[in-house]
């Protein structure tokens, strides 16, 4: 391959890489915006419910939580596919054309891939703590506030009880669907805290303190 042809291929791959990286950056900013909107919306509903003495309004909290968590998780999925595309398709070709090690490319390094044949274990540097936090937020909000509304006086009215049953069943079904959709997050997290096939408390502590 002549130098001119190689330079053309490198320029083309770099353009694709820049476009995909820009998409990843937009997704990161999008999630920050969604999480802020989720916090504001949840706080507003709670403020209105308690200040007006209308606890039944709290039944909207799981709806808001589920809605934003779906948006956030979908953003994570697009981010994951974009990063995988860079790691599996673009970066190896760039490294080959440039004559540099593949493991210095950003997405490959970030994922923690071990390129050397004698090091086949993949030690992910990204355990998905933040994604687990969002899912935990959804579960806690859904369970706690549905229980709270059920224990409030409004649940004693027959008509309201029927509505609450329908709403509660819908929320729980949606929550379970989201958890099943994102089951790979739990597998990734479990793998990230294992050492020699066993759960390592050392790794759990390192994750919790951010090292």
C-alpha cells in the first residue's frame, strides 16, 4: 500500500471516529440533562403533594422515574453500541494502518482489553456503577411510593382502590421489563467485582471509594 492510499484510509477512519466520539459525547450530556430533569420533576411532585396535603399525587413519582430511566438507559445503549463499534471496527484498523498498538486507542484502553495473547482475561474498568444507581433509584421510588400511597387514607375508597391496583400493576410490570432489558448491567457488575472466579471484597471497596 502506498503512502497516499494509506493516508486516505487513515483520514476516512479518523473522520468516522470523530463522528462517533461526538455522538458519545452528546449521549453523555443528554444523560446529565435527563438526570437533572428527573431530580427536578421528582422534587416538584413531592413538594406539591406534601404542601397541598394531597399524598395521592405521589403516585406520579414512579411514572416520572420510569419515563426518565427508560430515556437514560436507551442513551446508555446507544453509547455502548457506539463504543463497541469504535473498539471492534475502527480502532483496530487505525492502529494497523498507523503501526501503533491497539491497546493505546481510547475505547480499547477504557474498556481494559488485554491485547497480549498470554493475558486473555478482560478486566473492565467500567463496572456500570452509575447505571446501577439509576436502576436502583427507579426500583426504590416505585416500591416505596406505591406502598406509601396504598397506606394513605385515599386507598380506602373503593373506586380509588381499583385505580391504584391498575396503576400499581402497570408500574411493576414496566419496572420488571426495564430490569430484564438491562440484565447485562448486573452481569457486568458481578464480573467486575470478581477475582479468580470469586467475589472480591477488595474490588467492592475499590469501587465504592472510587479507586
